[in-house]
């Protein structure tokens, strides 16, 4: 109940923000009769309507995970956010290995087996994408110095 | 025979060594991702778009690969359904009823064989229908103006909003979010920036590959943490993957009916494989009456949904290729792929770029033949993939997703966006919002806006132009009807049957159907 209501509030806030921002789209020369505001205004109306209905009739069967899983979720998001930070510095192979090891650990892998699997996977992906498909992936600025 | 000659030319394209290799890879990847619960075709297609783009293969080859994943997944989804009672994608949910019952009765082998044959029949019949109806549809749609296109897109959005999740309100909210994302970036007509939050990375707009991978693949990584315990134990013995001629003959009418139904449902926007399989199953159950053992292990209970969900794939290709208007999450991603490759699907596609259409259609025949071979004698190999531990599979998918997202613009910013959409996707799934409308809104939004503004420019700002032609009025009525449908159907089903065990709610995976 409460979750759906909060989702409704979010939608209303986003809808209002989208509509407000749209009102600032001023065009000096209109290439077409309705301009760049029309679709954003429709979007704002849809989000506001859906949000209000959800706030008034918050039907949901959501079951949020327990504390242990919540901690895992935070860990996974941190690992995912760490990746773009590390990628250009440590390079694709090392960053991928670290993040995949972390994720596999959250999924219950023993640390050593997870690390071994992650190392093999990162190297295989590097060989496949960089060597075979010639898709450039960062080597890492640390190794180039 | 004259009608067949373009198809033969298409066959020449489809059997070129590169394309044979790609269709085979596509159907294998499709079978695997269809089979693995949680990893659907939409993830695999979105991930492979930047990769295929980077390799520089011609567009028809890329399309052959990506569509191969789509129909391949409809074969694969029944494997885990039948053996583990865990549907690989939502369109195989009904297959579980009789498929798993057969496995428990020691007849998993025949169930797998029936599912492969039904998938093949559904696939083949519907490609024939595709080859026949797509040119007709093109000829009809050639007269569509911007007003008709706008109405058609509104119909696509309203149908997907109503049918993709349990609740219409959530579907509309998801569509709204997708359309909002579509407006991000420089407005192509007035060149003013919209919703870029001051980031230059967003001036070009939100890349649909980044958003799709975030919403589907990354949210799956988060979603599955709740059930992160080990791999699945597949019951080792499912007997020989064979059915008798008698069993096949008993199901022949079921196969034909389910294939036709699946194709028709596939053409409609919003419906797709999940609803097709559900309708086919319930139709056959009703027709069989007391002679059937539906629900407790009837082979026709496997044949009907599998034929229908495979047939729906070719059905869904018709609006995608001949109108350029997809009706589901997966076909929306395919539209995004086509546009990325510089192909604008629409009524002129078949005439102006026959290689694309006929090459694809011919490759689908080839791919279905491969799939039958892969799924009958080689099903045991695929079952091994199901035994891989989840701790390896899911982080592995995440790593491949990283490569794909990075390949789009070679920017770390996209990886941050991907994670952001992963969290949004996770919350939306938890709160039972469908994800497919977001992707459809994002891909179709710019086209819808362009057609609306073009229609208004042509009429000089007169809104009545949107309701001017009979086609447009019909499409508006269909849009309204699709919005009313869930409410009416709900009343009707509550009135008629107290048993609500099988309802086609496309849950998180339904988006992939």
C-alpha cells in the first residue's frame, strides 16, 4: 500500500517537473504549429494522472526483500558504480574481473572460485571483443604510464 | 511462380556463408537466453546491437542474427518450463501446466519433442503467412499519411499499456516515462535542448540500447539477488526426445489452429507471445472437453502454446517491417536496431530494400530448420547450460552488458546511466510496473512526435486533421477499445470462472514476449 502510494507521489512529482520544464521551452521561430512543448505536456498529463490514481488507489502485492538481500543490493549497485570509475584507469580486464568477482560473491560464489571464473571470463571477453571483433576497450591508463 | 522469385533471391542471401553462420549463432543464442529464466531475448538483442554495429556487417546480416535470437528464444523457453516448471519467458507460462506434469509422469522427453515440433510448425506456418501478408499490408499502408501514423502509434501505445502488465495505470505510467525519455536531447525541429540536465552527453538524446540494457539486464542482476541460491537441479532423466506418429497426428489440428491464432495475435500491437499462448491453450482445452487431460499432462497442452508463441513472432514482424510501428518491447528494440543501421521500415521497405525483407524471411525458414535439429537431438546439450551455477551466469551477463553499453559511445557516463536505469527497472519490477512500454515509448516517441507535428503543419494547426480519414478514425476507436479491454475482460472472467489460476499477466518477463 505505502509503496504504491510513494510511487504515485514520485510520478506526480516527475509529471509536474516535466510539465514545468516544458513551459520554459520558448521558441522564437515556430517551424510547426505545436512546437516542442506538445509531447512533453502530454507526458506530464499522463504521469500526473497515473500518479494521482496510484495515490488514491494504491493496490500492490509488493514484498520488499529482507535486510540481508538489501545489503546485497547496495553492494551490487556500488560494484556497478565502481565499474565506470575504474574502467579507464585500471583497464577493461582488471575492472571487469573485480566487479564480476564482487557480483558472483553476492550471488553466493566462494571467493576463490568466483575470482578464478571472473579472471577467465574477463580475459576471454577481451580476446573475443578486442582481438576478434576489433571493438576497442580501454587498456587502462595505469598500464600505459 | 513469379511470386516466389523474390523469396528465392532472399534464399540466396540467407545461405551466404556469413548469413548461415549468423542465423545459426542467432538461434543458438536465442535458445539459450529463452531457456534461462531471467535472461530474455530483449536483453540479448539489446546487447548485440552495438556489438554487431561495431563489426560493420551489412544490415540484413545483422537483422538475420537479431531476429534469429527472437524466434530462437521461443523454442528455448519451453525447455526450462517443461523440465523445471520455471518458464524461460512469460510466453511459456502456460506450457508449464501440462509440460511439467508430463515430466513428473516420466514423459519429459515426449513433451520436449512435442514442444520442438510445435515450435517448428508454428514458426514455418507463420513465415509463410508473413511472406504472403506483408506485401499486401505494404500496399495498403502506402496511403497512410502522418495523421494515420500518429493514430496507429497511439493504438500501439494504448494496446501495450493495457496488455503488458496487470494494471492499466501502471502501463500508462510506464509509457509516459518512455515518451519522456524520448524527448530528452535537442529537439530536431526547433533545436532547443529538452531535459538534458545540462549534460552535453544527453544532447544527442538517451540511447535506447543503454536504457534497455539498464532496465532489463541490470535490473535482472539486482532482482535475482533475492533468489541467489546456487543453480537449479535438473531432473536427470527425461527419456528419449521422441513422440510417436500417432501422438503427432492427434495434435495436427491443434497445431494448425494454434499457429493461425498465434500469427493473428502476433500482428496486433501489445498482445504478443504471452497472450497468444494463453488463448491457444484455453481454446484447445475447451475444444478437447472431457476427451483431453489438459492440466494433468496432455501433449496438446504443450503443442498449442508453443505453436502459438512461435507463430506470434512472424506476426509481430508484419507491423514492424511494413508499418515501422512495433507493438512490443522486443520489436521496439528491433526497430531501434533497424534505425541504427539506417533502415527505416515502412510500406516502401519491401519494394525499395528487397534484400532486407526477403533475406530475412528466407533466413527465418533456415533458422527454424536449424532449431528443429538443435532442439530434438541436441536438447541434452542445452540442458547442461541450465546446470551452470547462477553465480557464474548472472555476473557473466552483467560483464557482457558492460561491453555492449561501453561500445555504444565509448563513454563511462553511459555505464552510470545504465546502472541508474538498472535501479529504476528493479523498483518498477518490484512495484509491478511493466518495462516494455518504456522501451516502446523511447524508440517510437520521436517518430510519433514527428508525425504529429508534420500532420499539424500540413493542416495549419487544425486538430481535426487527426480524425479526418476513415483509417485514422478506426485506429482511434481501436486505441480506445484496447484501453477499455482489460476492464471489460476482468469483469467477464470474474463473472464466468472463479478460477483465476491462469491469467496472462506479462510479469517482468512478459515484456520480452
